[in-house]
């Protein structure tokens, strides 16, 4: 009788650590992930129904007073911004009825002066994404009666914004009147993000309409900004669109610059234009050299790299997600941990957090329901499957539910220290914040949505809109309606490494090297013919199946592809995670599961962030500013 007891005791002693570790590392279980996903769905409809009942067709909801307000152009902004979230949630009825209403009722021939940047990312992007979903059988959300009305509206809107690009530098004015063009008194100063975050939406529109003008003006804007970079490859925050002089020379990854970096990488991923990749690589290397104070990012003078402002602002929180797409996982893990520590301290991220005092920056105490930290949490979970990111998502969901939920929707937080609510709900709450939360938990629960199980890879715009890499939009290196040739097949391989520091986030020695970018063309990739200029119209022989991707990928498996077991253990090969490649053509080793932190090491989310900066003394800087 004693022998079985002894064996049982030995068994428990030997394996108890494994059981405890497994229990602690699991965090959010699949069952709980389903419950959290359903809770996020209810969150969406609480806000969406509140808007439709109390604010529609005005732009945005005032969720405390249950009223509407026009904030951009007075054309049902929140509904347009929420269209692809409705589709993602599988709500056929409301998606179809919303598309139909917009097609019949929305017009842009109005005497309104609007932000070129906000109108592009929210309205133009929302219309294009919904059009691509509603018109394609492959999405599972095609609307039989739909006849391209949203695309027509998108083209009309974009043409009304074209006068903004008529500047000596090619960098657009910040605002344009949709009826009269640019006002003679319009400011000649625009932000780097405002001028350089238009390429995805305008580029997609060019490919759908076979009119190159939209893509060309936005590429000119990017080139105009990059041509005026400093000698150390940094860009400032604000620039004069006539003279090209920088009016604010603070370089950073946050406010006024953030999505400039984002669209360089994503334009390459979506369109295959290697010029964008080259610019991104140069800009990224400079950012990591001069702005990265591990694990934080600071603002410096674009010419001298001298420290200007040791500040974490909430818009920086998109950066770890961008690094996932770039294949640079190690610093993304550490930076996300630091950023999330700010959320845990206050329940939200304030607009500004002073890294010298480790307190909320005066005058920047609000949290306007921003999605950036949630977005990066989703991408890091998608890349690593580390349960710490589900735990972080659960915490952020709880903060929104208990701190921001109000009568008819979700309220801005005017002060993260007191959690005082403000009567406003930005449209991006439904376009991004809720979307990324839902995707995070859906991924853990077992995904079943058009992004994860559909036929296309998707690029998310900076507003969270879904832009599919269909052959019509995204042939690698060539596109039929532009270069007059059709690429039978191509293969962008994901090649990235996660070094040992991913397993030990405490290792922050400050060293940095660029990730491996490897471009591996398919063996039967057909070189495109050199064609000068842009050719309109589809080339002969481009079938419906080719155009929409049915026969785009080879049916025979590539012998060099990794085994199914390897794919399961390397989450970097996930369907819609698209990582960039290196034109040099030198492959790097494929990642193995051994390199991925699955949560058994020290959790960086629970670590205290690094409090020292590799910079000069920064006391009283808020007084100087």
C-alpha cells in the first residue's frame, strides 16, 4: 500500500511545477476567449446602435447626452467608418442595408472644408473597403444588388481632394473644400503624417478605376517629404508645402509623424513597389538609431539628433504592431511591455506620459478611446501566440467597460487619473478599437472571419480598414492594368528571426540590428516587360478568376514550403500576417518554435519599464516647452 502512495508523491513532486506553469501560462482559456469575443461584439452594438438611434446621419455620437454632432463633413462618418467592422462580424443584414443607404443618399458635392488626411483614412478608406467586400463573392459578404455605388462615391470624393496636391513640393495642403477646392487663405503648413499617409487608399482607387492620377499624386507627396529628410534620414513633424521648409523639426514616431512610417511599409506590402521598401528601411534604421531609448521612444531634433522631448504619447503605441509586420519582434515585445505598463498604471493610456518624471504630462491627460495599443497587442499575439497578450487584452477590455461605457455608447476619458468622462465618441472607436479587440479574442477562440479564413491576405489601413491583396490590387512587382502583363504566380516568403532576447525580455542591452528582409521570387515568376508610362485597361486574357484571385496561387505545393507541422509551430506564417522581404535575395533561416516565447519565461507585461534614458538630464523640460 505504501508503494503506490510513494509513487504518487514522487509523481506529484516531479510534475507539479509543469502543471502550475501550464495553468499560469494559459491565462485566457479558449472558452473565456469566446466569452470575451462575445462581450466585444456586444460592446460594438451598444455603441453602433446608440449612434444609429441617436446620431445618424450626423457624423458622430455624443454618448452621454445621446445626441449627434457633425465633426468632419456631415455625411454619416461613423456609419462609413464602421462598414467593414459590420462585415467582419458577419452582420449581413446591417452591412447590406448600410451600403444601400450610403449608395442612395450620400453625396460629396457640398460646401465643406475637410481634412485631407482624416477624410482619406476614414471616409475614402471606409468606402473602398466596403466596396471590395460587397462586390466580391470570395468574401462571403457579397451583396447581390450592389452595383459599385461606393466605388463611384470614392472616386468622386478623391477627385474633389485632388486640388490639395497642387503645390510646388507635391505635398498636399492639410484641408480642401469639397465644392470649391483649396481656399486662398488655407494654411501652407501640414504635418508629415497628413501628407504622407494617403498612398494606400489612393493607390487602391487607382487600381480599381484604372486611373493612375490618384496613386501618382500620393507617391509624389511621399517623395516630396522624403527628399527633404535630414542628413541622418529623420523627418520633422510639420512642413511648408510651398517652400519645403520644416516648420517643426522634432522627429519622433508619434504625433504628426506616426503613420508616415506605417504607410511606407504597408504600401510596399500591398502594391509591391520596392521604392517604398527602400525608403522604409532607411527611415526605420534611422528611427531605431536615434529615437529608440530601449524600450521607449523619444523626440529629437531631426538634424542633430539632440533630445527635444522625453515623452511617450499614445500614438506611438502603433509601433510594436508595425515592427511585427517588419519582422522585428524583439524590440516590439519590450516596447509593448513598457507602453502597457502605462495603461496598467492609469487604466488607460494618456495622450502624453513624461518619461523624465514618469507622470502624466500636464495638459495631455485624456484618453479619446484610441486603438493603437490594442492594435499592437493583436499583432504581437498573432505573431507569438503568447498568452500574455490575451491577458493584456482582457485588462484593456475591462477598462473600457468599467471606465468608458456610458448611456448610449463609449465616452472619451478626459482625465486618466480621475476617469472623468467626456461626451464624445470618435468614429475610429468602431472602425479600430473594437475591431482589434474582437480580432484578438476571435484568434484565440478559433477564428472564423474573412481575414483569417478568407482567400486574401489583408493590409489594415491606419484607420483599420481592410484592404485585400487581390491580384487586381496587389500583384507582386507588376499589375496588369499598369504594366500590361499578368504575373502567373509569385511567392513572398516570410523569413524572420526571433532571437533569444524574445525569450528573455529583460535583456535590454540597447544594441540593435536590422531584421533580415529577404525577397524570394517564385521559380516561374515571369519578368515584366519594361513599359514607360501607365497603360489603362486590362490586358487580354485576364480572366475573372485571375482578376479576383481564384487561380492566382499555384495549386501544386512548393517543395520548399515548410511542413504543416512547422507551419503550426511558427505563427509568423499565419495567413494574414505579411512580413517584408529583402531585395538582396539572401535568405535567412526560418523561425522555429524554439525561438518563440510561449509564456514560460518572465512576462514583460509584468515588468517595470526601464526608467532611465540614454540622454541628457531632462528635468523641468515641460516647463521649457
